[in-house]
C-alpha cells in the first residue's frame, strides 16, 4: 500500500535549515497496521504530513497503492488516503455542525446519496444520527474524535493516516477510540499508518512498527519482536523501559550515564 | 503512618459560573507526610483544583471551604492573604506542567532562580547559591545553564530549572501538577529520578498530581484516586493493581499494555453512583 524510499524533508534555508526527516524508507502492506514511534521532534508527524500532501516540500520516492506520488496531489488521491489528527478540539471547524463537516468531502468529491452516507458513517463511528446537527462545542473530546474519524471514513479510503489519534484523550476514552479503530479495520480491511509517542498504543494497534529518532528510522520490528524484547537499539530499549513506568535504579543510572557523557 | 506535614479534612471547592454552581472538589480528606503521594484521575476529576486550593490559588469565581487544613503549625484554612505569602513558594512549592509557559521568557534561567533567594545576599553569593541548586537538580554545566533564556532550554532542562527555583527557599512540601507530562519519556524518567532523590535526601513531602496511572503506581508511595471531585479510593501505590473500586479497576483495564493480547480494550462503564 505504501512504499517510501529515501524520504527527506527539510525546513528552512541555508544555515538555519533543519532536516526533519532524513532519508527514511519503509513499506506498509495492504491491510496492515504500521506504527511510527518516537518522541516529539523525531519527524514522525512530518512523514505523515508529507504523505498526506499537507507539505509539498519533500524529496524521495513515495508510492501509494502502486502510484508514484508527486508533491501536488490530485483530487482522487484524497479519496484514497485520509488523515485523522491529534487534537479533536482543533481539527473540527467550530462553526460547522457535524453535518456541515461531513458534507464538505461529499460535495468536493461530488458523491451521491449524501444523507444515506452521513447516517451510515455516524452509525459506524458509534454516534448515531442524533449527533448530525450538533456543533463541536456540544460534543466531548471522544465524540469529536469520532466525528473526525467519520469525516475520514466517509470517502471510503483505502489508507488511513492516524496522527496521535488518542493522545489528547483520557485513558478510558482512549480505549473506546482504539476499539472503534480496531472494529473499523476488521470490517473494512483498511490500511493504517499510526503515528504515536506511546509504545503501548502502537503495540496494541499495529502489526509492525518503526522506531524513529532525530529524523531517522533506528529500527523496524514486529510487535511480537517488541513483546519478546528482541530489539537491537538501545533507544528502543529506553522507550520500552519507560513505557513500563518509573524504575528508580534504571532512571538513576540514566542520569549518571548522561553525567559521564557530559551531554 | 508517617507524621503528616499536611492534613486536609472536608475540603470542597465550588466554582460559580453564569449557569450553575460547579462543585469541582467535594468534601475530601487526606494527609501527606514525608512521602510521595500521587493524586490520579481523569480530566475534570478535581485533582489540579485540589493542588491549587491548598495554596489558595483558586480563581476569583471559586470558593474553598475546609473543616481543617493544617500545614505544620499553620492553619491554612483560616490563614490571611499575608500569611499565605509566607507559605506559597517558601514553605510549599509548586511545579507546573510545562516549563515553556511557567518560566519568564525574557529573563535568564539563573536570574529567575536568584529571585527566590532571601534578600541581602551579594551578587556573588546569590550566584553561588543558584549554581549549587542547579547542581542539585543534576544540571551538568550549571554555569552555562545560568545564562540561558528559557527558549534555549530543552523541556527537561526547563523543568529542572523550575524544580531548582522551587528548592531555593527549602520548602517542606512540593505540589507537582503533571510535572512530566510535557516531557519526552526518556527525559521524564530523569526528572522523576531527581524528584525521587530530593524527597529522599531532603525529607520533602511530594504531592504528585497526574493522569498517568502507570507512572503513579511505579513512582509514588501512596495513591489517591479521584473521580467527580471525590476521592474514591486510597491505596499503597504498589497495590494499585489490586484496587477494589470499580472506577480504578476500569481505568486500569482500559490501558493498553505491551504484550497484552487482547484484541479490544475494556471500556469504562460509569456508574452514576460513583459521583454521589
């Protein structure tokens, strides 16, 4: 579904240029859920934005569904690929009702039977038609994220890009949204590319993952490898250990190690 | 139990909004000694409001009432604003979530820390004290960090500057409101190790407010679980997994874990009775 070769994204010019993504390559098979994990600033969201066509300034080779991508995208591309953003408070138009938000893609792509589509997609995300004429401020964070997912689903895409879809939500709501995404994948066979800083979320949702740091992919491994602690990189181990909670011995050792490195 | 530094009985915080009264904290009682006490809950559970109410930093539309709020020899419940000035920062320190917003952006880190020093020190003495406290929070090159502006500090560094600033007046109790949520996981562990070390070596009490159950369970000594303005459960952090309240159990079950092969996560079914 996705083939990325040597993707590089730079911001700024001359001396101030920052290489946010530095020659990244990976492949995601059709129907697979693939995770990109890393800490803030590692370039994971930048990759997603380049794939989604939100940033036209990149170099490298990207094929989605067999077609090579140009920096500028055609309308048909967006019917194939949709994105769900992190913050459901920022990604919905505050003056649009749920209906308005969902009508937009229908109009752009000139789809038939809008009412039927909206009703169906609202049921699919567990909201139901009663929510159709509500405004975002009348919805909870979890409900808003469901609307954002509905907006992505309404075009019946083949690939869904998920940018930290639950990190702005409470854990109990996170569980509901993750379950919803699992159900959607089971029923539609969608391909997921999930970006998250949370190793446990990625391990729950994905089949394979890539660990990123400073714009590069450090290593790629299956979730099974991760569970069995078959990682090669120290950085992956640190992320893994941190996800288990606080460990006095390990953390003190880390502070010491940094001290000695004089970083 | 350890001799308490802070004892709170029957604390309630109510906010007046144009439409209704919001009872954010409802009649809670707890004590904090020289230990790490975690307060966990989801957004809106009242955990941050509790932390602020102890320092009487509740906004104008809120009222705090408590049958008793005793911090060492000070009766916080009936303390005047003038008395509170001697408590805030001096006896009870507060660490907030994001150093980007809580440090002064136009003042060098060292000078900000120096503001917390008692008056009457010479410039050289003040600088010496600041460098000492920067070292106490494991900053490797304190002389360099002294001259940095907040935007030149990384998140972990900024948070350490903030902790350093809080340590200068040698408080007995630290209230940390999501002190590591804005930090990357690896840096987070270092900041926690520093806090842990300070609690142990200086005999501080720490109130650690967080939404992260896993972190609290592994970092703190005791945990209070808040829901809808009440403490629904209190237990030893090491025994959090054996918690008995259905809300706590529900929260724990909804967390994804590495190596857990459940296809679906348990979702929380909220019982209205929990909020009574």
